[in-house]
C-alpha cells in the first residue's frame, strides 16, 4: 500500500498562484496605490483580503493538525505524517481527502491483521 502520493505539477501551479494572489491583494505595499484605489471601488479593500488570508491560514492549520493526528493513529511513519501535514498546510482540502482516505485504509489493514494474528 502506498502511504504517500505527491500532488501533480498542475496542482502545485494552481496553489502557488492562489496563495500569491491572496498575499498580493492583502498587502497594500506590493502594488501601486492606483491599483488599490480601483480595487477598493470594485472588489473591496485590502483588509478584506487580509481577513480572507488569515481565515484560510487558520482553516489550513486546523486541518493539518487533524491530518497529523489521523496519520499518527493510523501508525504512519513520522516522515510520512509530516509530509501529509506540510502538504495540507499548503494545499488544504486538496490533500486532506487523500490523506484521510489512505489513513483509513491503513488503519483498517492494521485492525484486520490484528484480528487474524
């Protein structure tokens, strides 16, 4: 059973673009003032994007904690648990699903082996 799968290059590109956009929109010193004036009238202030960035970071952190706990209860090696946790911090739900699915299958296999042996 494969305990870890690395995301594809397309997923990396998508997430890097996503995080870059959130960070640039939430920091007023990264773009010229004219851009933020236009953005303020059409899309909201940079405070709104800062709050979104903070909320996404909190959700990803809690999700990474849940993935680490699940991986540790499924008797994953520490290196693989940390890989899943790091990817969940960066990718969020895109890697939390496969991590939980793999941990569930692993836990089921370990319990089945305990019942047999």
